[in-house]
């Protein structure tokens, strides 16, 4: 539960300002959780937020455990999961990440999505965009892509790479399924 995360955060807080920030974050999360008890709760969106935050935290923890990173940034595209529920995904992500790392300290930076303002990083060519674009274009059943620009990514980076793991998450009935996808060049 969130209160357990807060207790763990408090143990590693180095000053009162950080404690105030943690309290504010916990209050925001609790307010959003309370909306689930109201009329027409958007449980699917909240579920997507929790899953995305957990998976993002898990992957980032695997990187942060292996590399001496002092500053970690999350600069996401704008969509309903990222900007929904008053941008609650970032603090939930931080709770997960902080607890998975056992309180390891590093500087975290992000940009809060705002549909009215173009983010400074919008024009950057981000690695994640190239990889996810290639994966989105890849037709797994037919083993082909429609855009030639993704050939290099799929063949030279993703295919037969023992260090790259691609997982497909899908929902069947009320259950989530996760499967690993292996890619091999033709």
C-alpha cells in the first residue's frame, strides 16, 4: 500500500523539504485512489497507470542497479496514461522505483506533461521512440515490417540479441498475460 511506501521514503529523506514533498505526493495519490469509490470510476485507466508505472520502475531499476547513474530522467510522450489522473503516474513510478532500489539515492528529473505546451524534448530523436516505433510496425504473425527505416533496428539491434528482451503484455478476459517475443532475421 501507499502508506508503506511513504514509510520507506521517510527513512531515506535527508531534510524536511523532502518530507513535505512526500506528504504532498501521498495525499495526491490517496485523493486519486478515493475517486475509485465514486460514481463511474475509471478503473481501466488507473490499472494502466499502475502497470505502466510498475514496469517502468522495474526496467529502470535493472539499469540503475548495473550502472553508476547519478541523474535519471523520464521524459515521456503525452498520452492519457502519462497525463491522466493529475499526472499521478510519476509519483507512483517513483514509489515503486525507490522501494525496489532499497532507498538508493540519485537525482531524478522529469517533465510534467502539458497538452498546451510543446515539451522541450519533443523534437529529440529518442532511442525509445525508434525501438517502440520498430516494434509497433512489426507484424509478428507475418514476420514483416512496412517501413524500411526500421530494418536496421529490427535486424541489427533486436533480432538474435541475447541482451534484448521483448515482452508482449495482453489482456484475456480479466487476466493479464505476458509472453516473451523472439525475433530472428529472415
